[in-house]
């Protein structure tokens, strides 16, 4: 026999072991998670770099710290609570499990879970704590306000508690109580399930065996007692929530809330405390009678006192006698609303009676000479296409859809202007290099006088062109016209790349080169390292920033280029006006954005009426009942710097934010003088305030409830030739969707207010008497809002002494029914052209109201509007002229307004305007021995008329011929320019 050695059994490879497979799965899962998280990590990192470039890492760090601290506090708190309860479950686990069909099903499952009880308890606690704390970090704003709370110095009328409690403390306390109730409900459910798995709870048991062990009853009763205590705290806080109730005719705690709901909440709070006592007693009794009694008593009280009783009081005591029951509470609502929206009469709002006279004379117009001189005949909504045509220069530039209105010193006089910044049109840029490296910025501004046009009806620009050409008449410097930050500007730009940027393309098509950093540009984030380039490639989902040869160690990237997005990133706790506007000062274009502090917790204040605001406006998104324009934000379009100036007004909310972010805000005293002269009353705030003032100009509670003395914002006549407003859908007071005519929007105007010597740049809106069917259209009042150079703001309400003044809708009707204007509109709105109206401007003059409305004609094919005439209206008299001066002279025959109204400006290449002094026209109307041609002389027998009649007829016919020639000339010019 051969001697053979045994062959050893092959060893199992290490990669086949269960432990190795587990490690491999964990590593693969970690790598996959890291891969999926790379873009989020890149965004987090590049966000930090962006804040660092603006020297705002304090904001980034404080917000992040608040989020992290809140998450950790609540996660750890919940972890401890649920871990202790799961530990108690394990300690109460019965030594002998009750037999039954459930045990057969749960026995094996329990054996698996009991193998590693500590690890299981730790895992479950960690998992549920992450879920419980997942949304807590979103409460960072409420937390910071809670920590940095201030006093308002005003108490509410119901609880005599400072308003600061409601604004700063109540929101976070309410969240805390709601979170605690939800947390203990989760703990109750998880604990009950754990007891069921361990055998402490059974549904099917043999006769004589308890379904729930006594110790388990004690445990569950303790948790229910805590829930009852938390519920009692919730009822206590709910009492304060009544101050913003919206169940009645106005917001706030009204009769039903005070006399039914408040006692019910007090009783429910006591019942909850009593239930907690019963549940604590049950810790010794260990039965179900007391817990059942506690829960049943609470449910019965909540149903009867919390719901049925308040409904009974409202229906049978309040509704039949509303004014008697609600008047005292409505008075509190009026006072609180006026304070919350800064509309307190004689303090925030100056009340003036406008002694209206229907028959204004030329002397009254002359007394308001600055108003007449600055009457705006350029419409910012209509003329965007004209700006695009005359100042667009290249297809990759654009202007905003609605131009801005401002005022500048022109020829030494404060003059209203229409202006816009020339920004990038990204959709026209094509390739990656062209969009991000070559064409990186907009260029300059276009500014036109608002009160004059050229002889063709086009704007007269006093600043514009490529490169920027600024008229000597305006005191303006623009040393850095490049616009890297703008409106609705997305994407990113690379500056300091290995190739030059295109600064602009001149009229001959030559590209002017530019290097941002050579011009002193300090904006953007350096992207010299590979890590940064990779991070930006991930953030923007493009490989080019990582592999492009245009990127080197000197290259920086400018991103978050929309001005509003930029300020929302820097101050996410503020809300912003939807209408931002450019201001040229310090040699650059800056964007000014009005910022608001708001809350919906101001006691007794009415929720804001946001009708008329843009859908995407910040103020339209919430249900605020307190608003302050406490901050003016200025964004440098060249460097992207963001400066937040705190206005000199009383606002505890902005004071709290200053305490939270001490380095973020700048005092108003440091605002440059050049910028102060361009401050204006915010559009969105003025819209909300006028909406609210239409009701809250009423001082008597009964009048507010009944509503007969309320006003309504005047109906918007629209811009089409057809008279009549445009219908819009709104939510009525009953909460139902209704239709009404659209309200006239707020607009800016440079006017001389009644009784004042100097012109004021104001926002203006008019009112008519309230009517359910919009039948009342007489002017009952108008309101103006102004922000002065010292940072103070004022509202002035001018109430008409009578209802003789027509509202905007009536004036529009008068225009459409005027025979002369109707014929002109028919002629101009014929085939081949379209007529558009501009804003219906209400201009107060001494003792009367002058309406001015520009009229534009668009030729078919070009769609470029040209001013075709100006309509002026006083009382029920309406006139149309080629110019504003002619319209006034038609209203007042024989009067001369040439010294008040600037005439059309003859620009290079334009024919001189036709006037009575034109030699050709004088020759046409003067007698002549020469035989007149058929083309210039009407076919009449002059001998049949006396000399005066002959001269009058020739004047009328010459004027008609001049009008026809001028209209034909404009239409031909439009076609040629198209």
C-alpha cells in the first residue's frame, strides 16, 4: 500500500465570508451616497465661497449654526426620550410570555430582535430622532427672533401683553408645543408596538389572563399624562392666537372669540390638567377607568365647548346684531391695522381736503407750473419696444419689459425721466465661450426725458448709446458702465480669463475689448485651483469650467447675477419689493431694492389686501398683517456688492435682525447723498397701503362693518381704444371668488402737491366710492406716498370736497365719446396701424384735477410705438392735441402755455415741427396774387365770403392738411425705420 498524505480541505476565500460581503456592501453604498451627494457638496462649498467674496460669511455661518444647533438639540432630546422609553419596555418585558395564537406569530420575530437589544434600541432611537428633527432646522428664523426679541412698547387690548410677545415669542413657543405633542405621540405609538412585540400587550389571550400587563398600563399612562400636559400648554398658547382670528367681520378676537372661544380654551386647558392628574393617579390604580374617563371628558368638552358653543353664539347672538356686538372689537381692529401698516391719521397719514372746482382756469394750471412742466408723456410700459429699437444696439442686449421712472437734474431743473439698464439677453448668446467668457456683461443705461419727445414722437435720449454718450444737460458720470449683475439675469460669467471680454460693439461693428480686473473689478470668486473648478463644474452641471483653456489662476467667476436673488441670499429673512430700479451714482449703475419686515402675528390687525400685486411678489405670497419698509438694499452692478441700509424708522423686527446679524446692516447716515436723492416710496407697499386705506380711512366701527362709507381703488380704464375696464378675479370678503374691474395701478409722478412750492416725486393712486357692481366711478380721493432724502416717508390723503370730479374710468369714457377724438382714433386705428394709450395720469392743480394721457401709434410690421398725440381733460372737458401744449390750448382757447410745456425737440435728421410760425404755412394762408395750385388751395369761391370768414376757412383747411401730412409722414417713417 502506498503511503498517501491526506489532502487538506480548500479554505473558504475571504471575499466569500458574510462579514466581508457586509463590508463590501457598506463601502459600495457609501461610495454611491458620496457620488450622489457630490453636487450638493459642491453647492454647499461654492455658496460659502460666494458669501466669502462678499465678506458676508457671518450671515452664512450664523444661519448654518442656527440650523445645526436646532437640529442637534431636538435630535438629541428626542433620542434620549425614545431611548429611555424603549429601555423601560425592555425592563418590563414579561418573563413568561402569555400563550396564544399571537405568540406563535411573534415568537420567532421576537427572538431575532432580542439577539442584540442594545444595538436595536440604539438604531431605532437614532432613526426616529433623525425623522423627528428633520424639519426643525427650518425654524431658524423663529429661533433667532425668539433669542433676539424686542419690545414694541404697545400692548394688545385683550391680554394687555406687549406686541413683542406675539411677534417674537409666540411663534417659536407654538412650534415647540406642537413638536412636543407630535414627538410624544410617536413615542406612544412606538412604545405600544414594542410592548406588543415583547408580550406586554396581547389582544387574544386565554380567559383570566390580562391583555395588558399592569406595569405596561403604568408606562402608557405616564406617556398619556405628558401628552395631556403638552395639550394644556397648547390650549394656553391658543388663547393668544385668538388675537389674529379671522372668523368675524374683521380680524382679531371679536365677540364670539372673547365670550365663547376664550372660555372654552380656558376650560379645555383645565380639563387637560385634570386628565393629567387622573393619569398620574392611574400610575397606582393601574386600570383603564381613569384614562378612559380623562380622554372621554376631554373629547366631550372639546366638541361641545370648543365647537358647538362658539357656533351657537355666533349664529344666534352675533349675526342678528353684528354692529352692537362687534363695534368695540372693531374699534380695536381699526387702531391696530392703522398702526401695523403705518397709516395712523395725522401721524403717518396727513389728511387734506381737496376743495375741488370743476371749472379750472389757466391761472390755476400756472400755479402748478412744476406739475405741468413734468407731465409724463412717455409711458414706461409702452415704450420698451422703442428703447429696444433705438438703444438696444445689438441682439444680445435687452431692456426690461417695463421701464423705470425716476428724476434727475436736467438743465438745472429737477426733471422726470424714463430709464432702463442695457442688460444681457442670454438666449441670444449661443456657445459656451460666447455666453460665459466673451460676452459677459450688459452695458450702460438709456435715459430719456419723460416730458418731451422729438418731432416724430420718439423719446429724446439724454444718455445712451455704445459707448455711453451723456448729454451735458444732465449732471451724470458713468465711469464703469459694465453691468455684471442685473434683473432676471441667470448663469455665470468668467472674468480675468485668458482671453479678453467683449466690452461692446460700436456702430461700425467693431468690438471693443475689456478686462474686468484691469478696470478695477473686484467681484467674483477665484477659481484657480482644481478643486474649485471641479466644484463649479458640478454646481452648474457643465464640464467646461473644469477643462476649458480659458480658465487659469487669475480667472474669477461671477454667479448669482440676478439682483433680487443676490439680496435674497444675503438676507433671506426679509421680503422684497417686486419693482427694482437702477440708479446711476458714483460712476456706476446700482440697483435699489426695497426690503420689508413682516409678520402675521400683530394682534387685531387686518390681513393685507394684496390685490394688484404681481403674482410673484413677496408680499403677495403670505398673509402678513404688519409691514415696514425698514431696509433699502443697494446692489453694485459692477462688483456685485450688496449693502443693506436701515431706514430711520421705528421697527422692532429689524432691530431684532440687527442683533442677530450685527455686521450685516449699515446705518442710513452712511448712505451716499447721490443715492438719497433717488429714494422713492415702494410700489408694493404703496399698493397694499392704498388697498387697506380704502377701508380703514373710516374711523367709526359701525361704518366699517356696514361698509357704506368705504372707498374703493379707482377702476383701471385699460390701455385699449375701447372704453371700459378689464375684469379680474378676486377673493371677496365672504371668501368667495368674484369678478370686478381691475384697479388702477400705482404710478410715479413728479408733481407739485397742493399748497406746496417744490415738486415731489410721489407714488399716486386714486379712489372712488365703493359699489358692489362698480357703478360708482366719481373721484372721491387720491393718495400720494413720498420718501424724502432724509429717509422719512409720508402718506397724504386728499379727499375731494364734492363728487364732481370724474374718476379715471369716467375720463376714459369721455375720451371715447368725444367726436373729435373718436374721429382721430378711427383714422389712426385703421388698417396698418394700432393705437395704444399710456397711463391715465392724475395731476392735481390748484383746486382742480388735470388728467393727461399719451396716445401712441404702432405701424403694422414695425410695432414701434410713436407718440401720436396727448389727451388732456379737466372736469368733463377733453381735448386731443399733437403735443401736450396743443391739448391744453384746446382746453383753454386763447391761452398760451408755451412757457410751461417744453416743445418737441428737433433732432438731427428730423424735419422742423409744423407751427403757426412755419413760413410755408404762413404763405399758404396769406393772400397771394399767384394762381394757387389745385393741390394746395381748396375749391371754394372766396368772393362769396368776407375776409374774416375766408381766413378762418383757410386756417381750418390748412390745419386739416397739416394733420394728414403729419400722419402720413409718421407712418412712412415707421415703415422705413422698421
